[in-house]
C-alpha cells in the first residue's frame, strides 16, 4: 500500500514530511518523494528505494517550503523508478495518490490528444493533468478538483498542492483511508493517525467520497456532490500503535473497510497493470503445464478460500484439484500425485498446527509445497518451497476478513498464471480476467455502502436461533464463510449449504423462524438458486437475498431484505460478495453486545491441535 502525507506548516516542512512517511514504511514501498512550495513555486525531490535515499537527496538539495506533500510508493502502474515516483506535478500543481484509477487509460489518451505530455507510466499523472486542464480552463484549484473527482473510477486517496497557493492543501478519499490532523495553526493530511502522531492527536477521518480543503486555521469537508459535510475531530491516543483502529470501533470493522486498499496492494503484487497480465512475485519457477494434480489444505476461513479457488483452478486452468481441511488431510494421508504434484497450504498466520502437519506430510510425499500466507516469515512459509504472500497487512480481529479476500486475489492470480502455462487461457482472456481483478477495489468500495442497510437487518438477525446460508458455484464456499463468520462472533448457530442440496435434507429446517441468507449474483446458476428460494418461500422461510440489480429485478418472491451488490463479471464475485457476508456477522454480533475482536473460546492462530 502507498503512504500519503501533507503538511501546511509554520516552518519548513520537508523533513517533517519524511518523518511522517517513515511511520508509513510498514505499508511497503519501493520509491518516495516530497514536493514543497517555495515563493509560490513547486519543487520536488524523489528517490528510488528506501527513505534514506530521499533524505540524502534532500541533504544535498534542501527544500525550504512551509507547505508540502510526500509519498511512499508501492508500484502499481509502471515499475519503481524516479520518473514514476510521486509526487507527480505540472506547472500548476503536485499530487500524491494511493490506490488505482481504473479509467486512467481513457483519460491519458484524451489528454495526449490535446497535447499534454506525460513523463511517467503511472495512473496518478493522469489526475495531475486532468486538474491542471481545469485550471487552464479558468477554474480555481478547489473548483478544478471538484470537477475532476466525480470522473475518477476506482479506489483512491489523493493529496494536492498548488502553485501560488501558500495556504491550501486538498485531500480526497474513495476507498483507501485518509486522515486530517488538526494542529495549532498547522494542518496535516495522512494515510493514518500513526503517520501524524508526531504533530497532533486531533484527527478527523474522511469518509468514502469525501474531499477536504485545508487551510492553516480551518478545514472544510465536502461530499462527492460538493456539499459541505461535518467530520468531527477526535483525540487519537498519542503515539497510536502501529496498527490502530482508525475511526472504527473494532479491528474487525477496520479490516473489513480496508479491504479495497489492501486488495489493491495484493493486486500490485501479482498483476502488471499496464500490460494487464499476471506476474508471480516469487523467483522459484513452477511449471504448471507439467502439474498433474493440485492438493490444497487449510483450516477455517483459509480452507474456504481454497474451496473457492478450486473453481478457478479447475474451470480456468483445468488443473485436477482436491482440497480438505487440514485436520482430516493430515490423518487421512491421502495418496498424492506420484509425479509433478503440487500441494498448496493456505494460512493467514502461517502457524496453524494442523495445516503445518499437513504440509509436512505432503512434503514427505515429494510434492512441490506452495504456501499462501499473510506472514512470509512464518513456520509454514519457511517450510515451503514457494511462498505466495497475500500482503493483507496485520490482521488483528480473530474473525478473518481482509486475509480472506487477499487470499482469493492471490489464488485467482495463480490460477490465471496456471491457465496461461497450460494453454487453457489465451493472452486476450488473461487480459480480460486481469481487468476484472483490477476492478475489484472499486467494486468492494461500492459493496461497503450497503452497511447502513445491513445494520438495520442485524437487529432482526440478532433474534434468530438458527440461520441457513445458501449458494452455488463460488457462492457456495461464501455461504459456508458467512455461516462461519456469524457463528464465531455472534454465537448464533448457522450453517452454509450448497443451494442444490436444500431438497436433500436442510429444507426440513425451513419455517417462519429460519432466516435463509442466499448469496446469488446473477450468473449462470442464478435461475437454479431462484428455484431454491421459491422452495424456501413456499414454506414460509425468511429470505435475505444478496444479489445484483438484475438478480433483484428477476426475483418475484417477497424477501425480508435484498442487499444489492454492484453489477460485475461473475468470475470473481466472491471477493465482492464477501463484504456483505462479513458485515452481516459484524453488525449482528455488535447488536448482541458480543466481543467482536476477541470472541469467546477462539484464538487468532490455532497453533495446537
Ligand atoms: C476465521 O474467521 C477463523 N478465525 C479461523 O477459522 C481461521 O481462519 C483458521 O483458524 C485458520 O487460521 P490461519 O489462516 O491463520 O491458518
């Protein structure tokens, strides 16, 4: 994830900006830069690699401006290099950005046709020229930003600095977080409170769609329509822990909401945005064209991520694939492929005992061991031949959320790479699938907007004794994950079932007391699932449908609630439909007063059998 800082100061700010960027190093980066305004003129210093390289450049060529922005860049569009490092600038402004501007290519072509010259391969530079063009057309900086923001698609956090404007910073947020720090005659912008802790602990957070206009003695927040809104400042514990809850009540809420940002980070690890192709970050080669069989094993939510990925390995890459929970796999000691077998182990912590034991069994069977983990220094990673990091960042809430969706993105990328190697995916199909992955942060940001509706629904669900989740295709593992999330933090008994199995037993459970949560994007299986909903309705069951506009329009039976997801290609709907499933569990447990981050009887990492 990239890091953003802005300071409207009373003294030279360049070294303070670097100090704040250092507190964002945990996000990972490969270049950094600062821009300040001196006598109305914009000046930049940028460097590849670590912050010390930027500091050396600043010591040789100091910046003395009293207003500045800074950035640590994790390369998305364009390789790590000085020309691609932020801030990007024109003669009118400088800008730094965290996230992905999905529709950058169309803007770049439009601007180049009008004679704008680009110095980088980044999506961010498009934003610099778009706002500059509005200023060249006569708009003031604030109006120019207000004109451009609604046209940007994707997940982004931005900070702007303008030539000749000695008392103005503008920040904008749609997905990745952005905080405003209020000082004494100074004002700050930062990706989180931790970055601003050396300067202030009075923090106000932008909501999705917000932008903020900062002057040294005042800040104004506007929503996406430009209407002035209130975002109250709060005292954030000085020296906030490296991982703070941001403006959320629980780590789980923060981790649900940061999924657009961390998924962006995972995408940049496995996707080349410019060529729309997958690239594996590990140096070891795995020739998928020779793989005879893939075995997967994991526990809990990690297992359900694998169950989801099996659909992609089988349908996209035509790899024969089996999967089992690690506690069964390790004792069943299944016969594995005698040659060219790959065994994949999924684990957020990388320390789960059953998963580790299964890995050791597979290794004894001469399998190539590939682990998909959130902690690349963990035991499971260290004992693997190949490690695929999910780069979700620290996950504190016991109920796994962002690690689930980051695993899915990692697994989807590997499945696409496998399909390319096996000749089951063409270059054109790869580009199509990768573009679908690139859309995910923006789609997840939209899915998060159903939270208010889900909060209302949670009050009803909190009174249920049992809940049934149904789904088909990749929505089936999602039904299992929804049931797991709900039971592990609200303690309500919940079961997930393949919708097609309803008639083979579970339908006996259906009555007016049984909420049935149906996960059903309008894909090739929707009609089948719709029939199952009719069977439930005919027995008085309470249906809660998670679908898209088309699915809602075709649903003729009454539902207790219909949660509408953004319309999207069906292949990777699991990453987006995971969000309402997570929010349902979170808000139901909240209504019930449960300890959301530390549910009873559970540990974050089960390092014993
Ligand atoms: C998920 O919400 C649970 N906390 C639990 O099922 C977890 O996914 C499981 O224990 C596996 O943990 P790991 O990913 O660290 O191996």
